[in-house]
C-alpha cells in the first residue's frame, strides 16, 4: 500500500493529503539513490585513507626489511674498507720495508687504476644514499685493483731476492769432517813454492786427496780446465756479481756450461798446479774483485744442516 503524505493547511486548519505526480516520484527516487551512493563513496574513501590495504601492509613490511638489510650492507662495505686499509698498511710498512722497496704513493692508491666507474643509471632519480654507497664500493674496487698489482710486484721481488739468496756463495766447499787444516790467510803472504811475498787471493782447505768439493751457491760453471798455478780449476759464475773458483783439483765432476745448485758435487780435492800437498784453493770474487771467502763460508752451519745441503 502506498504511503499517503499530509500537509497542514492553515486556511482550513486541516491536514490535507498530498498527491505526488509520477515525475516527482522518480526525481525523489533518483535523489535518494544519488545521496546514498555519495555517502557510500565518502565512507569508502575515508576507510581507505585511514586503514592500509593488504598490499600496502605487505609493502611496508618489505620496506622495513629492506632498510635493515641496507644497514647490514653498509656495515659490510665499511668492514671491507677497513680490511683493505690494514692490507695496504701491511704492504707498505712491512713487506715493502722488508724487501727494500719504496712504499706505494698514496695518490696512486686513492686514484685507483682499475677504471671502475660508479654505476650511473638514471643518476638524477637515484636515491642519494644509494648513490654514495655505490661510489664507496667503486672506490674500494679500484683500491683492490691497485693492491693486487702491488702484491704481484711483491711476489716478483721475493722471487728475485730468493734467487739472489740461493745463488750467493754461502757454505764450506768441503765437509768440515774432511778438513785437516784451515789456512785462513787471505792477502799478502810468503808463497810456499815461489818463496816471495804475494797476494793470496783465496783460502786453502787441506783435506785428503779425492775429498768431494761442493758448489757453494747456485750458478753456471764457466770453466773446468787446467789454469796454470790453479792446476785443474773450476770457475763458477753465480750471477749478481759473484764468482767462485776451486783450484788444485784431482778431477772434475762437472763440465763447462752446466747449471749447478748449492751443494752439488763438482770435483775432488787434489794437488795439481802450484801445490805441495792435497788441498782446495777456494776463491770468492765480487764484481771481479777478490773478497775474503771466510765471510761466505757460514762455518757455524750445523753438520746436520750441511749434510742436508750436500745430499740434494
Ligand atoms: Zn791457495
């Protein structure tokens, strides 16, 4: 049943029924629906503004997680940088000092030579913190390049110095246990055969005929032949300015052009040339000048260590 509306009529002092036309009814219905929609939309907007959606909640959580991870990442970059600082300091202050090399110039270290350029995709839109951490990372990469080049240089120098050490004359050419007499006169002396004063350019190690004679450092044999007063002689070039000579040998156990290692058996004690009794005449030369072999004999070398060298 349709609802009847009444209106008060002051003239008749009575309530009179109102009859609406169908157009008026339709208009009212539309106005009602419009108003309801407006209210509903306002409510929805208010809800959305005040309460985040499920997607938004998920995004916020992810954002938070990324923030934490970013902080961990920055910590790691700092740790990396500190480790590199220590490595560079050890390189400059210890290794280079030990190897008598000049420390790397700081400008080389900071400038870098690796050619890593900071990542600049959409540089304008880049978040400044990310941009600066990229720059820091690339500085570290450049410094790492410099440091690895420096380590390669150190390795090269170590190899060179190792070679220098192994070639240097540094032991007795005959075993102490075979030694009968050690004549340490180096320099001017009365010659036992020529009976005049002349320079003795080496040391004489008296030992039984046939006692093994060892190379005192790595090198190349340049002569195994009769050389006047030396008799049967071996000349050994060690490089880096050093040469050793072994005289009065009974026979050779090496030949010219042969590469030898310290401790290799190269010949045997004899009494050839200007000699009266079996002994080894041993000379050391540095840059063509005779030097006292006593300084290159390491006579305090323990027998066990000596045995180890001549066993090779
Ligand atoms: Zn001599």
